[in-house]
C-alpha cells in the first residue's frame, strides 16, 4: 500500500477516535464515505444498482423501526394531551333495540311522548357524554334508545 495513503488513513483514524470534534461527526463521515464507495462501485459497474438501493434503504429501515417501536408511547402521550380514553367497544349494543329496552335505558315509560323522551335523553347525555367523562358506548346506547323511542 502507498505510504502516503497509509499515513492519511492513520491520521483519519486518529482524528476520529481521539478528537471530540471529529468524534461527533464520525457517524456522518462513515455514512457519507460508505455512500461514496457505493456510488463509485455502481458507476464503475462493479455493483448492481439494485444493491445500491438496498444499501441506501437499510439506514431508513432502521429509523422506521425506531418509529414503529415508539408508536405506543406517542399514542399514550397524545391521549394524555387530548384527554381521550381508549375504548375497546365504541359502538352501540348489538342487535335491534326494543321499545321496552329503550324506555328502561332512558328511565321513562314505554308510552312517553317525544318531549319526555327528549328531556330524559338530555338529562342522561349531560352526565354520560364522552366529553364529560362518559364513554362512547354509553352515549351511543342513549342515542339509540332515543331514536327507538322517537321513531
């Protein structure tokens, strides 16, 4: 090997391992150097372009994996900031609701008039709305009971 090249490599290794300023940029220099080597190999025809794309995608895959592992913590932080609570069942009850069941949920008689239904719904939804600390399930159940009684 050429003595000048050997000396240059030795100085570079010394700077990368001993000097704090150079040590800070060690990863960047290695990535840039690796990219240049891959580019040179592709340009001279010694490396197929597909392998160059794969080599370039590896660092992005590592970063993507970090984001995937961090997702539950990000979701939990967003829930804390917005005050949202995760719910497993956010829909309404399964199956058709009968008029008797709707009246029982709203706490009224089956033959109640629309004004009584509206008042009972408003009273209960004020307590059980998701914005007031209630669940999506209960709000959906109340809405379904109101719709059943009104229609």
